[in-house]
C-alpha cells in the first residue's frame, strides 16, 4: 500500500507544481541522489564528506524548492551546480582553518605513504586540489565517471566547446602538477 502511495506522489511532484514542496524535494532526491553521491565521492577527500555534501545540496533545494527548474536535465544541472558550490564552500572553510592552525604556513594535509598505490593516490589528489572547482568537476565527470561531453555541458549549463576547452586545460594543469610532485 505504501509503495502505491509513493508512486502516486512522485509523478505529482515531478510536474513542477508548488502544491507539494516536500514531495517535489523527495522526488528530486529519488531521481538524483545516487548520481550526486558518486560525483561528491570523487570531489571530496574524507569518506564521510560525500554524504554531508549531498545532504547540504538537498537541504538547499528544500529551503527553496521553487528555485529548482523543472525537467530532469535542468534539475540535475541545478543540483550539480549547488553541489559544486557546497564543495567550494567546504574547501574554502578548510583552507582558512588550516592556515589559521598552521600560523599562515600551509602544511601537507596527510603524510605520504611509501606504498606505490597510496603514493599515486596522494599525488593525484594534490594535483586535483590545484584545479579550479569547475575544471575538477568536469575532469571527474569525464575521466572517472565516463560522462560524454554533451551531457557534462547540459549538466553545467555551458557549451560542449567550453567543456572541451576546460578538459584540455585541466589535463595540462594535472600533468604539470603531477610533474612537480615527482
């Protein structure tokens, strides 16, 4: 019986009506939470942080459900942008906290493990940290998640040419950063 009620609420929430904001947010969560969690998992460092980032993304959607555009691709693009902004806010907060703790001297966030796999992981994270949030998100979506360029462009609300340009620059910046770490 409960599954029938859920099936009735979801389509009503997806039509963009403002009659049921909680149902709309629930429908957004059902439709997009797995994809957003995969993206967050690749954008943040600590294992518990992806869930926090996704939760904050949906909290922002719940605070203003009328601001979320209608249509699956437009909803996803809006949620991806919010998720990236949440990550940016978190990184800024962490950078300020690290700088304050170290008295203005930035220090490595974690020691390098001598095992090759962990060393490579650490080097890649440091190189990714040097990228702008936009380029980092594009690189993660394209290289790690296998998303096609047109889909990335739609998700971020930009042209495919712009995505290609940012990917090219991100790869160059990654190569340069990895070369500095070796």
